[in-house]
C-alpha cells in the first residue's frame, strides 16, 4: 500500500504515524504481543485515511486494543415485541463512538497487502463515520460536498452490489458491505485505499465521493 505513494507522501505517513503513537494507546491483551515494528505498521495503516484530514479526525478515541486472534463480542438488542436477545460472535474488529477500537492481531497481519482487505482502515472508517452521529454510512462531509448526491450514489452502488451478489456475479467489493450502510462505507473505504482501480471502474461516482471526502485520489498517486 505504501508503494502507491510518492516518497514525500511516504515520509508524511511515517511522521504522522509517529505522532499517532504519541497520542494514542496501543494495548495488547490475551496473549497478543506488540513490538515497535508492529506498532509502527499499525499506525502507518491507521493514518493513511487521515493523511490529508489530520489527526484531529481521530480525537474521539484514545485506545486501540489488539487481541491474539479473533475476539468474542457480546451484544444485546431488543426486538419489536420487547424481547431482549443476546448475540455472541467472533469478530476481526470493532469500533465504538468514543472508543476503544478493537482489532484482531491475526487480521492486522493480513491487512495492507493490496488485496482489498484492511481491518485497520475498516474499523477506523467507522470512527470517521461516527463523528457526525451513529454509524450510518454518512460521515460528516466537507464544505462543498453534496450530501444528497452522496446518498443517491451510495444507494445506487448498494443496489448494484446486491443485484450482482444475487446473480452470483463477481463483486467489486466484499459482500460484507451489504450488512448495513455503516459496513458499506467501511468496506468501500478499505477498498478505496487497497484496490482503487476496480472500485472506480464499478462505481466512478462513488469513487469520486471518496476522493472528495478523503482528499486523496488513490489512482493519481500511482
């Protein structure tokens, strides 16, 4: 992923990663081990989305927790009849509005290989999404960006992805994007930074919105 950036940008990524490590707490639990090289690797991936936005976009979380392997998440929810359900599942990552951000170390090692998968970017995209409200696939847009066009074009891409999946056709992004609008934005984000060309080919308007939001054109940097 770093090779896609020119040397000057690579240097900025390194400097921003070091600043992130000074501001945030990276904590290893349940047998996970962190050394300086791994900390820098995680921080390097973490700052790519906010390279042109600034570290203040991450000011709502302070701690990043790393598990050795997938971690077990427990959630409860109430249905329309008032019945409370408990859900237990293994996950590669999770983010809350005020933190922490939780990652599977195993999935971190599989991230950043240019195959479209990046759990670090995925979960931190959720934190950007939640800056305006709960995670809903619509992060706070910059001045001059058209929120109505964003919603329209994201919905069109969602519908297209759902149709492709139903027909068994090749998908431009991971099918997990169809879980909900928040996951759609997170999957789009990791694909934008890992495999921008197929994303632009499939949905050029969506790609353009992401260029506007992240203030980076991933294909022009190559």
